[in-house]
């Protein structure tokens, strides 16, 4: 199950990696409850996490 979620997240992230600043490192941790979530929910959660990470990076500059 973990590998399935990892593949789904990797696919979604590939479509969004250009939103991250150059040289960024991103760690995505899938919690057990997300395994049965539809891709649309995973995408929303991933978008929110990326937005938070980018926002924090911009505030530090």
C-alpha cells in the first residue's frame, strides 16, 4: 500500500515541481490515513503543502 501511495504522490509532484524555487528540497510524508484517498484529495493536500513551503521560503528572504 505504501508503494502505491508513493507512486501516486510522485506522479502528482512531477506535475507541480516547477512551482518550487530552484535548488529546493522537498520531503513528502504520506500518513497511513491517506492510502484510500482519491487522487483529487491527494492533489489538494499536495498543493496546500507546496503553497505553505513556498510561502515560508519567500518570508525568509
